[in-house]
C-alpha cells in the first residue's frame, strides 16, 4: 500500500511531501511489525529530507513524540523529532487500535537491558 508523508524540518518553512510504500496488508489488518516498519520509514523519510545525500541509517524507535489523530479519510500518525515533524496517512484503521499498536511496537523495540548514554 502507498501513503503520503508531509515533513516539515525545523530550519524550513515549507513542507516536503513524499509517497511511501508499505509491503504489508491493509491498515485494518496491521500487526505490531507493520507499525514498526511504517514508523521506521517515516523516520527515514525525515532523515532523507534533512540529509538527501546520506545513505539509509539505522533507525531506533525512541526519542520521538507521536500521536494518532482522526481525519476525514481515516487516521494519521504525527511524529516529532529534534530535526522536524511529519504526518503520514490517512490510514483506514480505528484510532485506538493504531495507538495501541504503536505503543506495543515502541515497547518491543526498547532495549531489554539498561543502556548507558
């Protein structure tokens, strides 16, 4: 499935729109792994907007704020990192279900042992 993402970087006044693809099924059938992949693709899209010549980098599901918001066409995922913010969607999935899947995906990605920063 294809979906749009709008990105606004901290140092810019205009949004960048990109079309992303998710190889999984329709959003109503998503699992935690689908949501993990969508979140990582969103974070990579922000990185590409900021650093167009950089190679794909490792993505960790931590250090960002997120929310699932209803719209006329479904729900969108909005996230914010120090580099900027992005909104992806709309997705045809109940808001509460997507919110729960994101919470699970982020919890699963957390290191199991203490991390020294």
